[in-house]
C-alpha cells in the first residue's frame, strides 16, 4: 500500500510544478505620468526631460525601473534560461519597459562585445512600439543604460545569471517503473 502513496505524491508534484512554471515572473510595480502633459513614461535616471513636453524631471520622480528590469530579467534567466518569456502580461507601464528590456538583454548576451547603444537600436527594430513610438529616443537611452548595468552586474556575479539546474523529473519516473 505505501507504494501507491508514492505514485500519487509524484503525480501531484508534476501538476503543481507545471502550474507554477506557467505563472512565475516578477512584474513591475511602477506607473508614472508626466504632471504637465499627462503622458505615461518612466524616468530611469536623473537629469531627464519629459520626451513629449520637455518638462525637467525632479530627482524625486526618478523611478526604480532599471533595478526592477534587472531583477525581473535575472529571475527569468535563473528559472527559464532566457530573458524573454512568452506569457508576459502587461498591467503597468513598467511591464512594457521590462518586456522591451528583456529583448535588449537577450541581444546583449548574444553579442558580448557590442556597444550598448547599438544593442538598444537593434532591440527597438524588433519591437512594435505601437502607441509608444514617440518614446523611441528616450527608450534608446533607457535600453543602453540597462545593458550597461546588466554587464556590470553579470561581471560581478556571473553565477546569478545562469539557469538553475532542472529537477531530475525523468529519474523519479523511471525509478517507479523499475520498482514495479
Ligand atoms: Zn510631459
């Protein structure tokens, strides 16, 4: 009888891992709109002007989108072995920045010697910006800085940017069959 209990628990483990893997991503907490023109965009560093109306952005309004993008990208890489994920849902403006950032980091990883700005431009060529096309120049800067920070972080702790080994699921399955 204990044998059947083992089989049942293994099956449940498969099921829950399947559900979790389809949902596990780190989403953005950031939304921001310009107080002068009301355009949604995210200031990623100090000294920026609103890309639409030119309003100088006070330091207090600079968002943490760069750190968020790096953290979420590292999470994806550790779990899925890549930055882009297929089932990315956009709830906040920050989620769109993260998605654009993942594209740039994927290109950066495949082109280690390439200048950050060239990577940003390549990424933007692959992205359909739709209603955010007027943010294009601002996004070249955002993606360039993101690639720079990514390279610094990866050099400092390369292991943090490697995929975690997959659990040995086939082993457990074969083990049960052998026992029979
Ligand atoms: Zn504005």
